[in-house]
C-alpha cells in the first residue's frame, strides 16, 4: 500500500544519504524482543565496508521492520 501511495505522490519521500548497515542494525535491535517471544533468533552480520544509499531513512526503517516482523510470524 505504501508503494502505491508513494508512486501516486501521496507520500512525500525525503531522500538522504543513509548507511544500510546502521539501518538494518536499528531495525534488528527493535525486532529482537518480538522475535525472541516467537522463538526466532536473529543474527546480523554487517558488511565489511559501509553500503551507502540515497533513501528515506524513515521509510527504509519501516520496510525493514515489516520484513523482520513477517519473518518472525512465518
């Protein structure tokens, strides 16, 4: 739904330079307790070098959180 809204211009994206490993780490930290409660373990292995993106950090965090939540559920 969010992708559809973004493609229609209903969501304002705020692109900025974002380090992917930091975003993944934050999403993983936020999801660990939920995952543990569901009997799922999570290990994050960051890349050897930073991976930089031009992205909306808030939306990227939302996508990562949704992916991790789905992984815990299914």
